């Protein structure tokens, strides 16, 4: 799911995000993007996540130049917020995965990764 943050200030500052109730409008799903842009963002996000060998969760953020419509990968946030105003759980919920099931899935992924790691040989024993 692709969402967008539309700040009401020049910058999406700490104050705009956490202190000003009207500092930004969250749009889930994104409303101002074309279907082509949404697919492109999703593809780039998956490629970035896989290229860095991320596991479990991450939120991949982009900027869109309003004049040129060019996309820029901003960051891969591997510890995205989980508050009631956070995009990460809101995006999953809009995709059909409610918060309790999201937590279950993240725990399942962590346990799967732990099992894989324990099967690795990290030293040589004669």
C-alpha cells in the first residue's frame, strides 16, 4: 500500500508531525499519485528492501518532485513508528492486515529468522 503525507507547513518538521494536530494530512491510499507512480514506488521499495537484505519490517519513504514528477528514495526506516498516528500500521491496516495480525506476522517472521540463524555454523568444531 502506498500512502502520502501532505504537510500543511513548508517542511514536515517535528512540530508538524507530533505537536500540530493539523500539521499534515495522511492519505491512505495515496490520492495524488498515478497508478504508474504507485507501481513504481512499490517496485522500488521492494528492490531497496531486498538489496539491503532487510528482514521483518521497514517503511520505505520517497519524495516526489512536484514539478518533474521524479521519484527519489528518501530512506528505509527499519524501525518505523507504531503509534496510533504512525503510517506503518495504518498502511498495513488499509491493505487488509489489522494491527493484531500485523504483530502476529512480525513475531512469526522474527521466530523464523531466529531459527534460520541458529542453524548457521559460526565456528569450526573438530
